[in-house]
C-alpha cells in the first residue's frame, strides 16, 4: 500500500460546489479523503503538496503545512485546539472543514493459532 501511495502524482485542488470546501483528486480519492462528514477532508489522506496547497488556498503561509504535519506525525496530536502554535482562526477552520480520519480494515487474515493480521 505504501509503495502505491508514493507513486501517485500530486493532484490539483478542486472545490466542491455544494460545500465550497476544497478537495483533491477524482471522486474515488475524494471519497477516501472524506470520513466523518461529507464536507470534511481527511488530512492524513493528503500528500505534503496537497496539504500545503490547501493551507495556501485558505490564506495561510506555506510554513503552516510543516507545523501542522509536525503536530500530526511527530507529536501525534488528535485535537486541533492542542496545536497551540497554529493561529486560532486556522484551528477553527481545521475543526470545521477537516478531520483526522480513521483507519479501515482492508484485509484481515487469521492463522491456525488464532493470530490475526490486519492491513489498513
């Protein structure tokens, strides 16, 4: 799965006419990015370039992408309000238009000894 994700080309941003929320890619990719609410984009589904483009579209400087990725991938924070070096207005916008997603089981195997292996 990781090799497949690395080989994908960055996608251009597009705006959903119904919600006005910017997303990326085709309909199948958009469905995988939306988890909880049809108007929210899953930040974990975005590439570095896509996240940067989204934040720039929202009027944020490019370095905000690095700050946000640090909170997500290095610090493991799962609440936008705890991302204290991001402006309050950006945290509010993230809470309104983004989600941190959930894992979904893609494949599950159970061995004879009862060990269960899952791919997400």
